[in-house]
DNA sequence: CAGGATCCCAAGCGATACTG
DNA sequence: CAGTATCGCTTGGGATCCTG
């Protein structure tokens, strides 16, 4: 993850710290549920229950948990309407939208290489027990 | 993950299967170690032990396990030199390199939003126990 | 050196019940 | 409706030992 670890003075501790932080952020964001939520939010505003339906397969717990992390990192914005019953809406922040662009790239990649990957898997599996 | 789930006939089972496959591929590839390995391979050819050193924090087991998955999906290519001791080299395939481009995007995003995210976290944490 | 197999613990996650 | 808390299973993944 180093921006470029070429020749860095050992006393340059800030760069090291930044690297490990970037790494921590990267691995935090690069998780199944985070990416799926980001992907599904696109540029819409969705309520908690709508997200729950759209993400498919995610549990109540994981949804809240992941949303909290994303909110904390400033990737999604959370709006609470003080009505009864409560209405809570989620949308991507600017940072979130820029992240989503790269996530879309991964989704596109998955779709684009579907057949190629499936073929590769068959080849691989056939070879194994050979 | 739907390419566009607008109006799809129920009998169009192929598209549904493709979607779930794309989803499975996406969540398979979008895992911490997979992405870090792809990131570290860039356009180099690395040996098993070199990868082990470069990925930092990965265990022997996770490295082999993840490499197998990536090889099976045709993302990395594995070359075994029948020497003694054995020499095994890994490099990205064409598909792998195109995936790496989007992974790079996520890494760049992490680095670019470092301070913004850190600030957001502090704000969030301060608010909480308020 | 590459990597399979085994053991085992801790984290991830789901299910359920409860609150505002 | 949105969210927290608790419990328990399941899994990920580390440590270690063994083979070609």
C-alpha cells in the first residue's frame, strides 16, 4: 500500500503512520458488506429497511454495524427524522461517492469476466484430481 | 450487483444466475487478502516467499489458500519450476491486471482521504458519549 | 522452498428479545 | 421503524508439524 516506498528515511515516522492508517482504512472498507452497501446506495437516499431489503442476505445486525463504520469514516451520511415512528435515511457523502466509482469498477469487472472465470474454474478443477 | 434489474422477465433465469455468480465472484475477490495480494503483485513476478514477505501480516496458510482461489479464478498465474528446491512464481494474468487497476483506485482513495477520514472519526467519537 | 494437514482459539455473524 | 444487547454457533485464520 506504500505510496512509494523507494528510499524513505527511517526517521520519517509520519509517512509510516500514514501508510499503516491507509492500510487499516483500506482493509476496513474492502469488506464484503461495506462494498455491497456502497454499491447499492449509488446516488440514492435509502431508509434502513430499504437497505435491508436491497442488500439481500445481510442481517439486521451486520447492516447497523457496517453502517456505523461507514458513517464514522464519513463515507455515508445518516439523517434522523425525529418523527414517530422514526425515519432514518442514508446516503453517500462526497467521499463515499468517489469511493463508489472504484467499487463500480470491481462490479463491472466481475460481470465482464464472468464466463472467463467460470471457464478458468472448470479447467482448474479438472486438472486437480487428474 | 444487477447489471440493471429494471424489468426482467421471470423466465429469464440465465440473467439471474449470472447475477448471483457475479455477486459470488465479487465477494470472493473483494476480500482483504485477495486485494492486498493483487495490489502487491502489480506487474511483477514474485515467488511464494517473496509474497509472504511483501504482504506483511499474512500467514503461510492464508497466502496459499488465497493464491489458490485467485489461481482458480484465473486472476493470477502460477509457474512451477521443477528444480530442487522448487521455485514457484506468481504473476497477474491479463484479467488480474485489469482488476488490479480498480484495486489501485481503492488504494489511492484510502491515501487521498486519510486526513478527512481521521477527522470524521474524531468528530463521530466525540459526538457519541456526549 | 512450496505447500498440505491438523489442531484450536477468537472473531464474525445470525437469531432472538428488548427499548424509544 | 430503527437500534442495542445478549447468546451461541460457525467460520476464519494462526501455529505447528510433516512431505516432495
